[in-house]
C-alpha cells in the first residue's frame, strides 16, 4: 500500500512537472531520502542527480559538481596528457623525417662526420687566432717590463701608458672570448654525436618494425 501511494505521488509529480518544466529531476539527500522536482536545489549540486521520464525511469545521470581540489587535479592531469601527446607527436614527426631522409645507417654516419669535420675546421681557425693572440700577449708582457707595472711605490720606472693598458685588456678579452667559443663548439660536437647515435638506434628500430609488418 505504501509503495502504491509512493508511485502515485511520483506519477502526480511527474504530470505536474511535465506542464511546468521539460525535465523532472531526482536526487537523494544526506539522510538517504529521495526527492523529485523540476529543479535541483543548489545545496544538492555536489551530489549526483538524475533526469527521469514520465514512467519514473532514469534517462540521464548528471554528475555531481567537482570540488576545487578536484578541478585543480583535473587541470594538472589534462596538462600532463597534453604534454605527453606533444612528445608522442614530435617523436612521430622525427621518425617520419628519419625514414624520409636516410636509406641506411651509413648515410647517418656520413652526415654526422661531415658536421663534425665542419666544426673541427672552425676550431682550427679559432686556434690560429688564439696562437696569434698569445704571441701578441707575450710581446705586450715583455713591453710592460719597461714600465711601473704592476704598480710599485718604490719603482723608478714610468707609469704604464693608457694605450698599452687598453691593448692588454683588449687582448685578454679576445683570448677569453675565443677560448669560450672553442668550448661551445666542442659542446656542440658532443651533442651531435649523442643525437646522431640516438638517430641511428631509432632508425634501426624503425627499419626492424617495417620489416616485421611486411
């Protein structure tokens, strides 16, 4: 009898709500009591809600509103997935370039060697400049012995001329810059070796995969 009355009440509510609204909602409060209406009160938004049809059958489930912490976690997860997708896409593009560019491991090695030799040629030129700068520095060092340099109060030699001081500073800076350039080029050579080694290994894997699919 109680169940029958409850069903009648739901039916009456559905008939009334059908006139007033397009949808009828069902939700459960914290005490486990089920409610029906044409709108869900705001305080029940954090709970799951359901849309029911004229027969009282659930036709749609509305997920509960997510908390601020959950939204932050969702955003972090989405950013992580997007980053992973970019990495995968970059790898696919890299794989395509490898297969389109090279026919064999030997071609990869040849290109690597050409790039290494080109950098080695640059290093050679810079080392020649450094040799010339070193010769100039030795001449300047010899020239400074004619003057009170480094400065001493007891020295009777004349002070170091300004133009000579500036030339020494310029030479020291030029030597430091060229040595830094050599270090940069050596680092670039090591990077090239590492990158080409990875390319060669990946090329082998891709070729093996291609052979297996045939």
